[in-house]
C-alpha cells in the first residue's frame, strides 16, 4: 500500500475552522465549520471525494496529526509553547493510502 502526503492548511477565521489545500490531489479542498471537530472530521471525506472525482483514485485519508494535538496548537497559536513535534500544523500532512497503487 502506497502512502503519499497531502499538505492541508488550517486557519481559524471569524470563529470558523478552515482546512484548505492546493497540493496535488488535495487541490480545491475547502472545509469550514464553526465546530472544530466537525470541520476536522470532514477533511478526510472531502479529500477522498476530490481524489475520486478529479483523479479517479480510490483512497483513504488519515490525518498526520490528531484532532486533539491540532486543537491544542490552535489554542496556543498566539501564545508560547507550541506542542513539541508540531511546528508546521498550519500546513499539516494528511496521508493518502492508495487502495489500488
């Protein structure tokens, strides 16, 4: 099973949690919701649809960082002490597992 990373950016704008990408198979991704967990959960589903519709690839996507870690980083983005290992969460990786390589 092949794995490829898709860069997904996160931003919180006017209380909405945005996840976007212009990276390869994720190009065109735009998920936004006032509820962080809802937006985070929707990213994998939308990446799967983009892969299927735009690239004719059946793939599952999993985040490269947990929702809890990303949420903790988001809470601290204007403060000091970003959790270790999360330097680029604003551009975190979502892993694509090809069902058919």
